[in-house]
């Protein structure tokens, strides 16, 4: 142990030259020199991607799972644990709901009751190493019985082990170990992903939630031209934490409306829309630079001059794909006044016809709303009787506007409602700051952990709202969603920077043309048979989702809030940017170390489910490879062998294609 820490101390002196801008946790790194000091057997576990050689480009059909004999030995896991920066960083998964089931070592009725009671709280999912917001995609193999009786408790789609990262070293070791030993790798930050992307049977998960450093740079000068306030924040920082830090300095940053989202994780890499987006663009548009550990285990900066392709891809290309980001530097803006308005219309209080006329009248306002820089969050909720519904705007959020401005903005709509004889008395509040407005306008105390629903979305383009017929057609499919029993969340936002132009990044062109991001959900009784779940999914996808796609052909969906089985997802999530994204992915991650459902480059693999359902409860296997073939574990050439060969060939450039 002592000699190891001494070696690290020496290794630290060799930190790269940009170290001055790094957080302390980013300065603790794994080095090639350290690997060279390890016995060969250990070096094989932890070596960098381009330090290892494979004997042959043999193809292993699936990532190893705990039960198939190729899984790393207990001894290997212990070795990993010992190399990590804290003795408790390696966590062996025990699903939190194990307390609810007899036969586990942790059965505890009181704890189970407490868990059941708090199951919809965000902290239940965020602060647990392996829990996700969408347990349905974990496979529901260990949930509180009162919520969903999983009939026992197995790991299912939960990862097997977690590296609770507190340093860059931990992340490098985790990536190298998984890659060198054929173990599936996933990344969890908060677990908000709607499709359970941070779950994965047999996976080693890297948990970034603890990386909470925040640094304010009052006058950041970027070589590419930006000069102004900025924040550098660790990958685990959540929206509420960064908003608070910004507000303390009289500035604001572009983040989500929900306080618990991991602003520097999947959110920003996937694009990230915000209550500020119609005025300032998407969160990804604000990025000045990333620090990231790549699939070969290397720690690099991605900004406009250092690894510019990676910088481009990380701004919209999606999380869990190109490496593990450790921190992000983003622009900040001077705080602004905000005015917010909220109201709701209930069809039981007017009439169903007048209700829909009133909704239709608001659809006519979408263009003007967005052009005034507003963000409008609308809920359309069907009533159980199948006929009535409620329309709620909560809120119309107008950065930089006074209440006078918002009254003027709403005035044509108000007149229209008057003529329809629909009462309208919005609550309008003017706030001095973005932070105050955000705190009181958005309530996010629960998660609605998804155990029984299917969810999809569509970006509706501006052109749909520019003609009477376009507005009518779009309105009619929104209405149809609700009259057929779905709930819809309709966000009227236009994240395109008309004046300055949009930065060149991987954000989907569909987002740039959009005026509406609309989400639709079908919920079912919790205990349906597999066949019935598949049928419900199919009728959702071929039914309402197809109708939505038909009125917005060629547009797309927001990758962070889309159906897990989105058809033609490459086009839908990235449009004509997909080809470049795929080329970057292939270049940086030759071995497909990073894989997430419907992420860039994920085509070559699938989850071999055991349930017949789309979820993470199965091994990750290669598409189109039928026979299982063996491979030799990665080995590291001794210095003598390296001398003979001159330089190592880059193992990460070894083709991993056909057998
Ligand atoms: C309640 C709620 C509200 C939401 N509100 C908004 C909103 O207002 N605007 C919006 O745009 N989206 C919103 N979303 C969607 C949100 O953007 C996604 O769920 C997003 O994936 C969350 O990122 P995360 O890092 O917090 O979550 P996680 O589920 O932990 O991660 C999401 C994905 O990113 C990967 N990832 C996470 N961290 C890293 C990292 N450091 N490096 C590499 N990969 C990483 C994970 O592997 C996973 O694939 C909301 C979601 C929920 C549940
Ligand atoms: C491995 O990659 C790193 C970073 O690109 C480079 O500095 C190093 O020389 C490479 N090593 C070998 C053996 O190719
Ligand atoms: C219970 O604990 C024993 C001893 O620590 C262990 O061998 C066993 O695998 C555990 N069982 C479960 C279900 O966790
Ligand atoms: C990008 O990062 C590198 C390394 O930290 C730094 O030297 C360079 O100045 C950065 N580029 C810009 C445009 O800021
Ligand atoms: C903003 O709203 C006002 C009031 O409805 C409207 O007259 C104006 O055209 C809108 N601005 C833009 C840029 O659309
Ligand atoms: C489940 O796995 C099988 C192969 O085992 C695959 O053919 C099928 O498409 C998968 N189903 C889903 C819904 O992912």
C-alpha cells in the first residue's frame, strides 16, 4: 500500500500541462508510468487502451456476465478496489428494495416500509448507487412489493458493481478494468434517464454523482472569442446547486426546469432545454470546454482547440457514448428579471367544445410566445371519464419581460377567450431574478418512478404553426392524444439563436427548427403480462406516435426524452449530423467500451433480454454474431517485448469486426 501511494505521488508530477485549470479531484490521475511498475497480471487489468495488446482480434459475442465463467474473479475485483482512491469506492450492488424480500441478507420490514413511502421521491433514485428513475427498464426484478411485486429480488438489469468516483483516477481505473476484462460499462450520474441508460446487467457502473466541485470564473477568456463570466462544474453537480451558486454571484446559467437533473451529465451532452432556451439557446450551446476520460482511459480536454471533434460531438451527441466527462465549463449570464404567468382551463367548467376551442386558440400563440423568448410548459390531462380534460399552463416563463410585457403578450389570447366565453384569470408574477422565478414557478418534489408506462415525444417544427392548416392539423393530433387517454406535456420553446446564429455542434437540426417539444405517455395497470405490455407498446407506437410523426415528417425527437424503442432513431435524434457523430465515435471508441441504448454507434450491440421486453435485464451482445468464440484477455507486453516491436501497435486500432 505504502509503495503504491508513493508511486502515485511521483506520477502526479507528470500531470499534463493544462493541470492549472483542473479541479483537485482531476489532478489525481492514473499514468502509464504507474502501470509500468505493476506486475504483469495487474497491469493487464488496469492498462490504458493503447498499452494493451490482444493476441488475436477474436470476437467475444457478449460482454461477460457474473454467471458465465469468464467474469473477473473475486481477486480481480479486490485488486480494483485496492487501486481506487478510497477504500469504499467499489460498491457491490445490493438493490435497495432487497430489504423488502425474505432470503436476502438485508431483509428489514421497517426499512421496506420507509422505502415504499418514499419511492416517488427523487432522492430515492438519485442518491442510490444503482437505482434509476425508470425501474421498468431495469426489468422490475427488485421493487417494493406494494409498488410492483417482483416476486423476489434479483439483480436483473442493475449493474453488478459501482465505482463511486471521487477522482479522475477512479474513472480511469474503472474504464480500463471494464475494457480489459470484457465487462460491460455504464455511467450513472443521477439516474434521470427516461430509458434506464445507467442500468445494465453485469455492468460495472461509474457513478459521477459525488463530483460536486463548482468554480466561478468572473472573466473567462476563451481562445475562440468568448469573454465573460463562466462556471466550471463537476459532472455530479445538479441544477439546483449550480443555479444557487450562480445566483449568489448575480448571474444565471442555462439548465433544466427540474432541480434534480444532473446539469453537467446526460442533460448537457444530450442538448439540454431550459426555461431560458428561447432566449439563450440550449445548454449544450453554452459549453466552452469539457474534461473527459476517453474510452482508452486517457484524460483530455475537449474544447474548440483541443480535440475539437470530440468537443463538437459532446455538445448534443448524448451521454454515455464518448467517455466519462468529469467537468464542464459553461457561459454564465447576468441575471435578468422574469415574469411568469399560470392558468388552467377545465372542460367540466366550460364545455368540452369550448375547452378545445380555447386550447386551439393558444396553439395560435406558439410562434409569438417563442419569438418573445418565452418557455411555456403545458400539461394536457385527460379526465377518467374519457371525455373531459384539463389544460394547464404552468408557467409561461418570460425572461427579461415585465408583467406589462406579459399582459401585452397575452392580450390577443385573452380577447379570443372572451369571445369564446371562457373565463381567463392568469396568475402573473414579476420576479427580480431568474433564480427567484425558477424557485417558485417549478415544483419538482417527486419523480413518478416509471413502472408501468410507455413514453414518446416529437419536436414539432415552426413551419407547422405558420399556416392555419398547419396549426389545425397539429392541434388535432395533440387533442387526439388526450381524447385517447394519454397525458401530454407540451413545451413551447424555440432553442435557436436567431441573432448570433447557432454554434456548430452536434445538436439535432430538428431542435433548431422546433417550436414545440411535446411528450406523450400511456400508463397501464402495474401487473400486465409480457404479451400485454408488448401490445400496449405497439399500439402506442403505431397509434398516437405515428400520428404525431405523420404531421411532422422529417423532424425528430429529443434524445433525452424519447421512446426507448424510437424508430429510425439515428435520423430522429441527430438528422444529418449522425454520419459525423458515428465517425467520431468509431475513432475514439474502437472497442465499443461505451454503449447505451440508441446512443451513437450502438447499432452493433443489443441487450439479449430474458423477458421479451425492451429493458437492460440481459447481456449486452453483438448483433449478427451467433457462435460464441473465445478470446484471450488483454495482456501487457513487457518492456523487453516492447523494445523488440519498436512501438506497440495501438490495440484500440485492432479491428473488432467479423471473426
Ligand atoms: C424529472 C425530470 C425532469 C427533466 N427535465 C428536463 C429539462 O427540463 N430539460 C431537459 O433537457 N431534459 C430534462 N430531463 C431529461 C434529462 O435531460 C435526462 O434525463 C438526462 O439524461 C439527465 O442526465 P443525468 O446525468 O442527470 O442522468 P443519468 O440518467 O444519470 O445519465 C443520463 C445519460 O448520460 C450519461 N452520463 C451521465 N453523466 C455522464 C458523464 N459525466 N459522462 C458521460 N456520460 C454521462 C449516462 O450514462 C446516461 O446514458 C428531465 C428528466 C427528468 C426525469
Ligand atoms: C497512447 O496514447 C497517448 C495519448 O494519445 C500517447 O501519449 C501515448 O504515446 C500512446 N502510447 C502508445 C504506446 O501508443
Ligand atoms: C448473504 O451473505 C452471505 C455471507 O456473507 C453470502 O455468501 C451470500 O451470498 C449472501 N446472500 C445474498 C442473497 O446476498
Ligand atoms: C483548450 O484547452 C487547452 C488545455 O487546457 C488550453 O490550453 C486551450 O487554451 C483551450 N482552448 C481555448 C480556445 O480556450
Ligand atoms: C411579442 O409579443 C407582442 C405582443 O403580442 C407582439 O406584438 C410581438 O410581435 C411579439 N414579438 C415578436 C418578436 O414576435
Ligand atoms: C429480446 O431479445 C431477443 C433476442 O434474445 C431479440 O430478438 C428481441 O428483439 C429482444 N426484444 C426486445 C423488445 O428488445
